[in-house]
C-alpha cells in the first residue's frame, strides 16, 4: 500500500480493540465523543502526506515506491533534520499538540534496528531479521504505531523481582514452542487508543534475576488480552471560542494491560538477553528525546507569538519591561531550535543509522523543560487576569449581555472586544486550562524527567578532557 489516506486510517481502527473509557467498553473509537477528537487529530500525519505544501517533506520516493518519511532510516544529519522538520510541521498543524501517531513508533524502530545489528553480531541474527521484517510491514502498510515502555513500577526503589507482586513490570510468564505469554502493565502509553500496533520496550537495565522482564515485542492493538484503560484528563466538553486548541485537538494516554497475552516468535525482538535490555531502553530515548524537542518548537513559537500579539492587543507592546519579556521568549525558542538543529548536524552513525548527538539533545530537552514554566508565567503576565475571569462565549451572542461585553472588553486601537477575547482565549487555553496544565506536566515528565536528562548530559560530557586542560593551566603535570 505505501501510503494510507486519513479515511483508510480511520477505517483501520474499527477492529474490536479493547478500549475502556471511564469504566465502559468503547465500541468504536472513531465515533467516541472524546477519543474521536484524538482520531481526527492523528489524521494530521496522514493528511500532510496528501498536502502539496508538505508532500516533499512527508513522503520518501524510492523508485516507484512511496512511503512516509517517518519510516525512513536516517543515514546522515540531513535526514535527521528533515525528520525534525516534519515532526515540527505536523505539530504546528496540530495547534502545538504533537500528533505522535507515527513519530514515536518509528523512534522505537530506529532503536530496534541498532540493537538488532548488535545482537546479530553477538550470535543472535534472528532478532535483526524479525526487526527488519516488522519495520517493512509498518512502512509498506503506513501503520500507526504506539510505544509502551514505562512500567507501572510499584515501589520505585525496588527492581522488578523485588516488588510486592511480580507484575509491576511486564514479564514473560510462559514459554511456548511458538512464542511467549506476557503479563503486566505499562503506563503513559500515548496514542494507543487509536493506533494499529504497539511496540513494547523494557524501561530499564536488567539484572540476571530479572531475565523474565527483559522482553521487547510488537503486537496488533486488538490482540486478545491487551486492554487499554484510557485517561479522561482534558475530556470535558469545550467551546471552540473559549478553547481554540483543546476543543479540536487531543491525544489519548492509557494504562496498557497485558492480561496473559500471547506473543508469537516473529513479533519478539528481545527475550531474556539482559545485556541488551538497558541498551535498548537508552537507545530509544536517544531518538525519542530528539523527537520531543522537535515537537516542542511550535509550542515555543506560539508562546512567543501569543505574548507579542496579546501585548499589542492590550496596548503595552512598547513598554520596556514588555520588550524584555518578549526578548526572553524569543531567546528561549531560538536556543532550543538551535540546539536541536545542531544535534542533527553533529550526529553519529551507528550500525548505518544516524543518531542525534546525545549530549546536545539532552541539553536541549533540559533547557526546554527547565524554562517552560517561566515562559508560561511571562505570557500570563502579558495577557492579564481576564485569562480566568472573562465572560463566556455565550455572552457574545446573548441579547441580554452582548452589548456590554462588546462595549467594555475592547483593547488597544484596532482591537475590538471579540478580537481581543479570541487572543486571550488562545492564551488561556495554552496556559490556564486543562490543556495548559497538561503541557506543563509534559514539560516536566514526558520523555524522561529533569534528573534523567541531567544524568545523560553528565555521562556524555567530556569532563576528562576539560579537567586535563584545567590541570595543564594550573601547572600540574
């Protein structure tokens, strides 16, 4: 097939998958009042491939074959940069909410390719062959692919085998001649309600006693025993005037339960090889944090743009302190963008695949996360208290109230009440709503928290060389 249309993608989701929302089974995710919004949002990745403005960026032509760039194996920095640009473009079309329906799954595929080559070199070529075959299937059928990595973990101070019960980490509970049976649960599984496949990866390095937990595999999302319990966060009904982003765009997350699920051999990519479990987890993160920073760029663009636009509407754009705040937003966005572009340009080639510069990627992710809340504070300061005290959308149409809100809520010259309120509602949705809170939590926790990013940056930085330079200047032989 090569490329799916958005309608073909939606049709593929009607497959009897076990999705639960607020305790009830969802019969059709495409028509569900909440998950259906996430389905339409995910269609962006498919529609970009049909849009002439983006087609050259979104589609790879290989002779007579065409397929999504997401499934292209990057061979150099230019390939990584185009991948980053595509992620940013789809997120921009998604009004600052990442689409992720192919982005995250292909991050996992890239990591699996590298680990597959290394396992083949260690005498286990069957995994490499399965990974290649699976990747080709995803590419040729233009599949939506989720990733389930984060185990529920239980007591974070304990490893998998030391937990109160053994299923806080996904594990193999039975070996069969044709595959394995797995049990456990993963959390924070993005886009899983409306994907075709899920790739399951280990979340950490494993010790010898953790062998049953060193498992990686992929399954169709409607596999028997696989249950998706959807988060209801941000699911309240929203007016598009008051919530111009979150009324139209949504991404679902699930608690993903493996209730004695059978995995055939050709879908298993790691099974008991503890030496490769942590390496696979870390390699996935190297690609996924690059994706993370790429999809944060439109969000930073909007913070800077909304700050400038609302300052103009409020008549304060010429004030010195406002210019200072806008400069901060501009520098924030430019720094993160420059770092991710440099991470692509200074990539390394590992087993034939271009890997973004790990140090720079983690510094970029940390810089984004560490400064996000301050940027939100600046934009809220520029906007004012009407973010949370303004009249409702209905007050602009009601005969009893329209005259008052249109008379009293105007701003600077050229900004009537409705125009000003549309800007303020955009800022409110971005920074002071369920969606705003969602983005603030993502800034802290998504793709790894502050400490994970700092630890990886510490590991990657060449302290040995700079310490030697310091000793040389100090006259220490």
